[in-house]
């Protein structure tokens, strides 16, 4: 195990993808090999769906799942989220952690401080909140009636529901098909993860679990090397036909929760 610094993560990344070259006869045909998927990011079967692998271009540098010794400020058996460095840490009881890249909210839209995961769901459905409808109707009004759980749902393969006391905050940690958003700011407030990562995290945790979301000062203090990593993306406007049209519905189907 190593401390989770940029240098050690870089070394871990290089070690994980390095391979020995094997000499071949000069007469051997040069057959191009397909781009490989990084370990943990290949295609997976889940609840009757086949999820595509994550292309390498979205997993460059630190923008991938890594494990090591936790050097943050949260206690054991917690989730620590750094929205400025765009990372989520699952902090285990033995002081180790798995760090996942995340996509976070645009400026002024994210949750801060403490929360508790009180529910977790496979392939959850999604309905925009009243605040989303009020502040960005051009993005969300067409989806007022919601989208059922499945491949079309913006919450992806899994969702973890954040509460304060008994009050639902309407913030979620969830999967996404918007691969470009991971490592950047672009959501309406929730914490996005690659579907492969949210499935991995989902299977590691029990509820309830405490979540801590770092402030700018805490992020700079704990991880100054990655502070303000990524860029802010504009709202992504999706055509209602792409998610609610007849063809979209015909190509989707409910998840098969008993497939295993």
C-alpha cells in the first residue's frame, strides 16, 4: 500500500499498464490490436444488460479507480468526497481506501458538509427535482414525468441516496453514461461516477454510511496537487426523443434483477 499522492498514483498507473515487449520474427505480419480496456473498466453484464467498456481516453492520468493508504481527514467506514479535486474516497476501517474519479456540480449547485447514505438502489429511475425544473427548465422540463430505471436513466446502474437526518437532500451518488463529465464539473448537483465504478462501490458499502463533502479550504489542505482539477462543462441538453421517443422505449427494457 502507498500513500495516495499524485506521484505514487502515477507510479501505480505506470506499473498497472506496463508490459514486457516480446521479439517476433521480422516476417511476422503486423496486425493492429484493438485498444485494451484497463482492469475493472471492460464490458460487464449487469441485471440483464451488457454495459460497454470505458475507452482509454476517459481514464487518463488519475481519472481512474485506484487503491492505497488514505491520507485524508475523514474517519473509517466513511465516504469522503473532494468536489474540487473530483475524487470520491471509500475509507475502510483498516486505513486503506479506494479512490474513484467523479463528476461534480457546476459552481454553486453542490452539497457541502455532512450527509448520510440511507438507501441504495440498483438501476434507479429518475425524476428532476422542482429546483431543477425551476432553475433550468430548458434542460429538464421535457422530463418532468421522469424516466424509469434502465439504460435510459440518468442515474445509471446504481444510486446512493444522501440524507440529512430523516430529510432526503435529493442529492445522489450515481452512475452515468456521460463519460466526459467524470473528472469535470457539469452536473446539476449530484456526484457522478462511471457505471463500472458505482457498481464496484455499491458492492463494498453498507447503509447507513456517513458521507463528508470537502470545502475548498479542506481540499487545498489535503490535496493541493489536484485542487481545481478538470473544467466546468455547460449544461448538456438532451433531446426528449432520445430518451422518451418510441424508438428509445423499444430499445430499452426493465432490468432483470433476478438475472444472477
